């Protein structure tokens, strides 16, 4: 998959939907349209894969200029995990917005949201360990510490 930065792929209609996640009044309906099974309760979709076009657009959204779009894409990728998104999610551990960093941690770690599928491994844990020790935001730092501690127990 090619890296697309700030350019909307007009052959993929989901790029425009992801870009519109920055509009508050449209987020709920767009989140539903970008999910695996539109019209179905989110709790009934956990762990289900999205289409290739949706996945490509959501991964693109992780590098969007707007932090709300990055955060919304993380939430959708957390509920609809795909290992191909992991490199971009890892990049968000360095995001300037604490809420985005926190949700990047969650998207990598939470196996409940992903029906038992966590992306944690020793390489990812070492990156999270850095956040646990040095992140400037207390909430991010504490969550990273909990992730590292639980990862060491496994």
C-alpha cells in the first residue's frame, strides 16, 4: 500500500469520508459508514475486518493534519484491527496530541476491543516502555506503564 499524505485518492470514496471526520456533526454517521458492518451496533462488530478500501482510507487518516481525524481512525482501527495498520499506529506513539498517543497505545494493546487479538510484541513493548518512562502527559505515561507491566507478565 502506498503512503499517501494529504492527497485524497479520488478512486477510493472512503478517503473523503475519513477526511470529513473532522466535522463534528458528521462523525457519528461517518463512523458507522466506515465500520465493518454499517447499521450494526459497534459492540456486535468488534474484531470484524473492514474492506480493503476502508482500511486504506483509515490508515491514510492516521497521518491526517487534524488530530481529531487521527483519533477517530484509531478508534475504528481498534475495533476493526488489521496488522497492516500497526506501523502507522506505532508512529502515533510520537503524536504531539496526548489523546492520540493514549489511543495509539490502546489500539496496540487492548485485546478486548479486538476479540482477543493484541498487537503487542517485544519490539512494540520496548517503544511503549519509552513512553512509560518519559511521556510528558501523566495519563499517557500511566497507561504505558500499565501496558508494560502487563506485557512483562505474559
